[in-house]
C-alpha cells in the first residue's frame, strides 16, 4: 500500500524562520497533503471498481470496504489515516484470498464436469467391450451349428444363440440409456451453473445494469459486422460532491435510483449499462437523428429531484442533472475512437453547463418524491 501519512503530518503553513524565497504557494505542504489525500481516495475507489470487473462474485464486497475507508479518510484524515491504511490493506488481502478460493471452486467444477464426461465415456467403452465379447461367443456358437447333423440340436442351438444375442442387445441399450441419462443430468446441472455465472458477470453489482465488460462485447459485435448504431455516455454532474459530503451510502443509493430511471426511460431495443463510477452507457441501434430524439427524451426523464434515505437523519433531496455525449459509429473506426468521440461530446456539454450555458431541467422524480 502507498503511505501518505508523512505528507499529511507536514505543517500546513511555512515555518516562521523560513525565508520568503523558500515558501512556494504551489508547493505548500497543506495543498500537497490535500491533493495526495484526494488522489489516495480516488485510487481506493478505482481499486474497488477494478476488483468488481475482475471478479463480479467477490468484487462488490471489496468496493464496499474500500468506500468505507475512503469515507473515514474524508471525515478525519489525520486521525484515521493509519487505521485507513491498515483497513485498506486488510480488505485487499481478504479480497485476494476470497477471489483465489472462488476461482479454485470454479476450476474444481470444470474438473468435475470433465471427469463426469470421461467416466461416462469409460463406462460406455467397458459396456461395449462386454457386449462385443458376448456377441463373439454367440457367433462362435452359430459357427458350430454347421457341424451338427441333428435338426433338433440345430434348432436348440439357434434358439439359445438368438436368446443370448437379444439379451446382449437389451443390456447394451439399457446400460447406454442409463449412462446417457446420468451424463445429461450432470450436463444440465453444469449448464445451469454456467448460465448463472454468466448472468452475474454480465451485471453491475450495484445498479444491476449490464457491466462494462458485457457492454464492450456488445459494441465489438456490432463493429465487427458494420452495423449502424449510436452510443451515448451519461455522466451525473456533481456526483463527487454528493459522495464527499453525504457519504458513499447516499451516493450508491443515488446511482441505483438513477440507473432505475435510465432503464425505464430507454426503449426495449436500447442496451443500458454502467460504464464506471457515475458514468452510464446506452447503445441505440438506430441512426443519429433518431438517437438524438431518444436521448433528449431520456434526459428529461432522468434529470430532476431524487430523494434518498439517510438512516436516522431522515430524507435528503438532491437535484440531479446529467451531461450526455452522443456519437454514431462511422466505419471503419475502432471502438476506442467511437467512445472517445462520445466522451469528448459529453465533456463539451459538461463544460458548457459549468459555464452557465445550460440550466439543469430539475423536476420531481415521480417514484422518489
């Protein structure tokens, strides 16, 4: 872990005996400590998001623990820094162990499935060998019929051989059906496990929208076939101040509510996902003019007043606006170039909003008023 305790312990003002030339405003210890603390908290947040991307099954708990550490550092940086560093280190170590166990379990499940298939194949091979030996014995008996002179003996020998042959075939069918039924039951179980794992991996743990990795796969598929589509990146304006002043619990609640509103505002043909932090991505399978009209409708729906519970402190009302960048795929550009254009459009709108070029359309959210 990176330690910044020694920087936070520096005095926030120059020593009285220090010469004027040695005191530089740009290098004031207090400013440096504040900048380092912000960077440290930002790294903690990103580690939480990256942990969720790396392992959706164990990452959300890591993100929650690191968010608690970040909140403590914000509320009392000097007094709790040592404790925060220890908690962050412990959280990462625990996450590493839990993730290792998770992947060992998944590897064991795959091994179990392969062993089940191998065992079935082996049992089928043993069964076929036994039946082949039995049929070979019947064939030998049939060949011996040619040396018989008594018709009654020939008849009895043929009847016995036919009965044994039928028994072998019936046993072959029964054992084959049992082996296939057992294998099919195991395959169904493993298929259900894989589908559940894929479902978990495709969803963002906090908002239950599609995850970034899953969204990237959808975009890559469209680009590969040269489809016509647009992407919209939505960024909640001022979200960091909500996290900093109200804490991550309120911030997470706001993200969940915003995600629900965004999902409700989009069409069934649109694909909605969380891109990371307070950014969301919408994929629209249409031309730019149609996408512009849809995004304006989405903007009016998702922007407004949201109400969050604050435990014993009652309810908190927050006015939310979002900056949106829209871009249409233009072959043969890459995924990175497409997202960069949408991102640039979003930041251009955000800078205009900060300069007062546009006012947020704030209204009451119907479900949260």
